[in-house]
């Protein structure tokens, strides 16, 4: 399950980077674009964290409730996150 939390942390870092780029952008269009990207990434991170906290994981396109202490299969995790 640690891999899922690592991906969540990466999402948060990407959201912070997009927010920083937005703040530093000189073009109003780029500022708005990166602010929107940061907002979307933060929303996604919140949804992922909520699902992980509730014990849900996705494997092969199917959602599973993971028992406490169980290790979920990660055979298709890399495809899910595009790694």
C-alpha cells in the first residue's frame, strides 16, 4: 500500500509546483492555466487520499476494499498511474 501513498505524495508535489509556476508566471493566460492545473491536482490528491484512508484501491480497473493489514496486488498499478 506504500506505493499508493507515494503516488499521493507525488500528486501533492506536482500541485505545489503548478501553484508556484502560476505565481511566477508573467502571462495572465499561463498564470490562470497553472492555477487551474494546481487546483485539479489538489482535488485529485484529496480524492485519492480519501479512497486510501477508507481502504479502497484500484487494480486492473476494479475497485477493491482492502482488509486492514492486507497487501493489495499491484500488478497493474503502474498502468493506472501512467508510470
